[in-house]
């Protein structure tokens, strides 16, 4: 897996979904597209340095909002790039690279 693979969007057209063409949700989806790719790569890199991190630990290390981190974890999981481990801390599942 290369760093370039991580920057590929999990969305069919490269932009997160939105309800109405030309509306505020389309503008918002386009605005976060670059940030989500960068954050996905940062999370994957972090899990390469430290195994078994919870989303709370990732939020703390990266200084990101949990609402930005949790969807990126889901995307990486759906792409089979990370796995849920059997370890749990702070009532949270720990994640590791696949």
C-alpha cells in the first residue's frame, strides 16, 4: 500500500455525497474532500507507528475532532486497510493496520 493509495477517495466521483446539486451540502462536500484524504493518510500512518489505537487516542494524538476521525476510520476499514482488534480500552475498540 502506497501513500498515494491512501489519498484515493472512497467515494465514486471523489467527492463525499450530497443531496442537492448546487446546494450548500454540495459546497460543504467539496470543501472537506482534500482534508479527508489527508486525514485518512495521517491515521493510516499513525497506525503504522502505533498498533492498537482507539479513536479517542487517535483524536488526542492528531488534535482532531472525533467527528472528523471516526468517518475516516470507517472508510479505511471498508477499504480493508485497517482492522478492528480484539483489544478494548475506555469502552472503545482498538484499531490496527490490516
